[in-house]
């Protein structure tokens, strides 16, 4: 903060391990941005996945979901145009 440099970064990691069909995946994305005001949007992910205005990624895993890996891409933006991508995989295990 004291360096005077502009910054935007994701400081959290998605939950480790697999989710089971019928469960809910939840991941609060933690972001540090000079000046604040960063937003998180979902660019790609499984059907039904969403990001709240507070930056919490949720997905109600369908009960009939097959065992598979689901790639997720989030865009993290701050006012003024700076942007970073946060990618991870959600594994569904039966």
C-alpha cells in the first residue's frame, strides 16, 4: 500500500477437494485492489454457477452430475480498467 504502485490481485484459493452431486460449492473470492471497488464476474463455468455482488461463487451441483472436472474462469476488474483472471477447476466426484 505504501509503495504508491497500483495493484489488483486475488488473495484467496478455491476450496480443495471434490464436491459431491447434490452439494453446494461456495467460494468467497478475496481481492486486494488499490483504491478498492473491484468486481468479480463469471466468464466460464458449469451451468448454474453464479457470482454474487459480494464476490462469492456458488454452484448447486445437480444431483445427477457425473464425475468430471469443470473449469472456471473469473474476471476481476477495478475502476480504471485494470483486470486479472482467476482460473480454477471444480471436481465433481461420486
